[in-house]
C-alpha cells in the first residue's frame, strides 16, 4: 500500500464516502493522515447541574423536563427545553433541529455536553416544584449522548476534525485509524517503511523530537495532552524544515539578477510628494528612500515592506511605479482579489488624473472578457500601458510585457515565492517589491522571507481615529446586535466573523451558515445580511465582496477570508465570535478591516471562554492598536498549552505549524536547513539520504514555493 493510494482501499470507504473526503481535498492516504485534528475534547466525567460553570465546557447527566418548545423565526427553527437533576436545572437552546421532540422526551435521561453560559434572571414555569427562579446556566446546541455511549468515551482525549456536510467526526476518526493500521504493515518496493524516519537519530535527539511514525500516530490517537503536544511539535518541525530546505536551495541556486536598464532618479516622484494633500510619515520617507536607492542599482531589488493597515504602503507602491514609468519602463501591481485590484486601479487612476502623472494604467483580471483581454494583451506588448494592475491574470502565459522593470505584489503571503518569480520572470532583471499588512515580528520575517530585504513601516499617519475595542463574554451578544443595528441605521456597515463555515465542522464554535440565520432573526427587518466563506466559487466571492463594498449589503457574516482583499471605508463595526480561538495577530488583522474611513470604528471580540487567563490575553487588544507590538505579545503568550487555534487563511499555509506559537521551532528549522545545505551542498552524505528522499517526496506533494 502506498501513501498515494486512493481512499477506497480502506475498509468501509466506498465511492460515495470518498467523494465526501474529496470535498476536503483528501484523495489519498497521505492527505488523509495530514488532515490533522483541529482540536481535542477531554471527555470528563459528567457533573451535577449545580456544578455547571459559565465559561466552561461541561458534561452533565440530566433528565428532560417537559416537551421541547419549537418556534420559527423567519426560516430559522429554534427549540428550547429544560433538563435537571436533584441539584437544579438548566435551559438549552437548539437551532435548526425540529426533530428534537422525538429524541428529548419528557423524563428521558441523557448526557448533555456543551459550553455553559450565564442564564437569565427572572421567573419561569415548568420547573420542578412549579414557578422558581430561572436557571443560572444555559447551553446552546449541546451535544447529546446516551448514558452508555458517553461511558464508552469518558476520560479519553477525542480528536475533532474539520468536516463537511455528510461526513461525521466518527467517520473521520474511524477512517484515519483504519489507515494507520494498514500503513503500519505497508512497505515501499525497496522494502522501506512508508513512514520511514528521515532525521538522523543524533539530530532528532538534539532538537528534542519524537520519531515521525510515532508523531503521526499520536497526533490522531493521543492518550493525553502531553502526547498530542509532542506529536504536534514534531509535525510542525517537519513542515518548517521542508519549507526552509526549499528556500535555502532556491537561495543557493539563484544568481544575483542584473537589471536590463538601470533606472535613474526622476523629478516626477519629488513633484508628487510636494503636491500630495498630506505629508508622508518619517517611516514612509525612510522606506521610500530605501526603495528609490534599490531601484537605481545594477542588481534587481527584492524588498518586503511590512506595515499595519493604514500605515501608507500603497502610496509607496505608486511612487515606485511612477519612477518606473518616468524611466520609460513598465510596472505591475498584483493584488490577491479582483475587488482589491479594482480598488487599487481606481485609486491610481484618480491620482493620475489629479496630479497629471505620466502613468497610463490598465486593469487586467480573470473576469475581463476574452475580447477585452486580447486587446489589452496587444496594448501591453506594444507598450501602450506602462502600469498594469490586476490579479493572477498578470502571470498568464499570454501576457507579454514590452519592457517590464518592476513587480509589486500586495498582501505578499497570498502569492508566495513561486508566483512572485513567475511575474518577475516576465522581464529581465525585474525589481520586486512585496507588501504585507500581516504583523510578523522582525526576527521571524527575516527567516520567513529569506530571499527579501525587510522594511517596516512602524509609524501611522496623524489624524486617524483609533478603533475602540471591547472584549466581552457571550452575555454581551444581544447588546452587540443592538449596537450593530444602530450603526446600520446611521448609514454604516458591519462585519461579523465566525471561525467555521457550517455546522458539524467543530462543536462549540460558531459557523457562518447557522449564524447568518440567527442574525437574520435577531436584527430588525430591512437590514440586509449576506454571508461569505472560502469554499465559494471565486466569482461568487467577488460578487458578494463587491456588493458589500458598494453598500448593497449592511452586515457581512464571514470567515477570516475577508482579512485581506477588501477595502470598505463605510464599515465601522467588526464583531468576532469565539475570539479566544484566534491568535492576537490575526484578530488585529481582522480589526484592520474597519477604521478606514472618517467615522469612529469599533471592534467587539466575543469570547465563549471567560477564563481569567483567556480574557487577560484578549484584553491586550484593548491596550494597543500597534500590530507589531501585538505580534510580539502573541509570541510570548501562545504557549504549548494552546495546541490548536483557528487557522488563518492564507497565512503561510502550513497544515499544522503556527509561526507565532511555534516560533522557536521555526527558527531552529531555519538554522538546521542552512546547516544541511552548507555541510552537504552536493547532497551525497549517506546519513542524509532518507532526509533527501523525504524532501523530494514532500516537494512532489506540496510545492514550498506556493507557501
């Protein structure tokens, strides 16, 4: 059996089930084993009702009191029911589960497991003894177990996986364990173990890593959190090492690129700086000086500009493009989404019109019609346009540039090394300028972007209103809804972020599909709500983002897919559900979607875990709007106890490694990769043979250049 073997080779997996796995991009055993748990659940012994604690996930053995009450609010079915034991009672609410009456019959006893929340004050009927005080605790959408089923998993650590509709966590767990059993007996044609250890024992012990096979088994079947943590550490190290080996070899193979024509300093840029209605900050002027100096050299520039949202990266890109155009050369600006590309194009076009610049810009995206594309291709090849703004369409084979001298990529982590190179290769000795608003501490940026010089914009323009932040528990949610409604009435817009796409992906976390329905029920009629997530087709995502940018939608419920790629100055509220599951740097990145206009903006972080340490960590966001300070705090605070968080979409797309939480491993893997390449440049040391085999196999499966 090979790691590339299809899933139907596993007992119990037929064609229909394999199609469900394919929705998660799992088509063979290797991809299945790399589908790591999102989290683990410690199935602790059930407690009594009186021991239920708001802010904690608890299991409780209780009897159903009365019949579930079903009501419909627009298209949403809401069921509520009470349960209790001799120590008290609590209330539960379920959404979209009209069949509950057939399961939760009066007097039936079950184990309910879910996040406990503070109940409401007042009086209620239907409780033991008649009218009593309301339950002090409530649960939303708890999992329901029979007493026997819960006893079978009690005191174990259960992995929870990302799922899709029709695929349960039980099916995923069973399939992965069956694959592990079969692989344990499999060998390659030359007799090697399919999970052959590739690190020499001395190196593995030096870095405190467990064997690879052991890590794969323990990540899926840990006995305790310590085993899960050491498995995660080894697998994260593997990812980082593969990345840095690829990057090290790229750097060693790369020749210093000589530019075709040396650019000269031009008066056009100084004139634009004089005419701008604002003055550049000291940081902007410093970084512009670095860019201008780079572009006058005989070797090609490779520079990264990092800066918070609003720090002024775009004007630096426009200045570089102007310098290029004034030298009679072409420049490109590539953005990750059509919406952002169009916004960049419109801003550049407006600047050219106002200031009479020598730039002749054109927009080229995937949705440009075929006939228009042919016309634009010809015009670019003939030099009619000297600045081309667009998306991935800029690197298509059909696009030929007359004299490309500069490539600018916005939100660089969405493209990666390979795509930067593809665009740079359209010219000869092309200068490369990449921009990112992702706050990464300089120590990490230097190793992650090892092929780039790093400039940091650490100063914000004066006059910007700081965003007002609040970190609250779930009891604040209704007040937040009222606040959002008030902002919409005032003519503004709002984002609501959920960590999951649909129900079933992970218990206890809000998902976009159900939350949209809840919000439609909670907000006043007339408020226009739309949803967005990464599984949608690109054209549909673009349409939804364009509608929001155009003010056709009031509230956008989304996953973190919106953290880059959209600029809506009218949006004044960002509300994040399950904020405790995100890294601080990612929450700051999400916060950057608001505060882009002249109105006061607000960010509401709702935590479903009100543990003192959790809230203390989140409240760092109250004290600072400085992304680099927050990123450094993330390095300090996200320790080994936080096994998993919500993955940041597109953020250096490692499957399990986290550049903040695993920063120590990141630096060690970088150091080891450099050491291996320098000690064995010819790749002929026998002790590294298994490592080189693994590297080649890994490179075939995941192209590091796309990271």
